[in-house]
């Protein structure tokens, strides 16, 4: 029996403006491991065997020096570039003042020439835990023969994704009575509170959250069938927003649209592991402490690659 192959797409094109530097290459492990190395370690254990790194061409040298050298001997690595000018043919109404690419949906599209198999998508600077990769591998095995595209998202409770040091943006998930994902609402400037969280909606009204809501942390499972779907949605997005210098083509919003139209089914999977990430520079120390605790619990070796 042929063992299935799965790809891991890591979105790493962002320069981390709030962090104040290239946060994806900051050491966090006891032996100076990067968060991305723990992601690779967990993915390999779940059966993923190819890595596609989505970066910007102007940071390629840094990534090859700091990440590529660590990973290329352990997994097949391919680099692809997310660039502002990578837009569908015939799109002309593009702002000339834009300084960064078009968001997470655009970043996934950048991987379309490199992905060969069912694939997971994660952020470079987030720690997701081992169980989410195992959940996605199981999902791929269960849905391999489906006719309608069957995608998946690994969700986390909002309360364990907030930062002590500033606001965050999250995709708030709504489900039906079976637990299947219905739609995702992108919420910005979420602030942690003692009793949960709060944010201000588009009308300027204050809204409260309990913290138990399931949110998207950009941990997805797709097949290559998603690429032509995203291309069409991206073309529609640019037709409406191409002149806006800060408009974002969000991946959660795009997948939510496909789900609501009946063009795909999206399973909501839940991880049993903690999530943590580096949004602000102050988050770095808490991430180090969290990984040190996991090493002490025996969940990861130290050093990671023995």
C-alpha cells in the first residue's frame, strides 16, 4: 500500500511590523530552536513530508540562512514568493501606492505552482501543537474520494489566542448543529479582559466576547482544488478593492464564502493542544516559557533534532 503524501505550506512573507523585526527567525526553544521548527517536527510525525515556504523575495537570503539550513536536511523544501504584482490576468485597476502583498488568501495562491498533494496551511510564527496535524492527516484520509471539495480548519478557543500586550485580529467561527463550519467573521482589535475579551464593531459599538468562542488561527487543510477557487475570488476582490492600498484578501473570509455558496464543505476540527504565537515582541518571553514547559512534560526532546 502506497503511503499518502501531504504538503505543509507555511506563510512567512510578513515582516512583523508590530514585532519590530523578522519575528519568524527569533529563537524560542531551549536549544535556540525556532517556532517553525516545532511546526515541522509535529507535521513530520503526522505524515507530512513536503514543505512549501511562502516568503517575499527580499527576505529570501535571511530565510535560507536561518531556516533553510536547519530544515532542508530533514524535509523536502521549496520556496515560493508572494509579491504584489502576482495578480490574475486582465486585472489593471491596481493601486500604485501599495507596499505589501494582498493578505493570507493571496499568500496561499502563491503556493499554487509548488503544491502537489493535500496540504496544510499555517503561519510561520504560530505554535499549533501536534494534535492539529494528526487531525488534518485523518481528515485527508477520510475525504480522499469526495467529489465536492472537502476542506478543514483546526480551531482554538479565543481565550488561549489573546495577547497580554496588545490587540489581535481573529476569525470568529460559526457552526451548525452538527459542528460543521458555517461561516467566519473577521474581527480586528480584540482586547483581552479579565472576563473574556472586547472589540469594536464596524459601526463603532463595543462588543463583548466570552473567550470560549472558536476562532481561526490560520490552520487549514486543503486539496489543490482550492487554487482555482481562490483565483476567482481574488479576481473578484481586486475588481472591487484593487485601488485600496490597505485592502486584505483574507483566507478565512474566502473559505467562508466558498462554504456559504455550497462550493466546498469545511470541517471544523479542534486541537487538544495549546496555541501560542508572537504578535508583539513582548510575546517572545512567554513563548519561550511555554515551550520550556512542554519539554519538561516530555512532549518534545531538547534539543529538538537529536
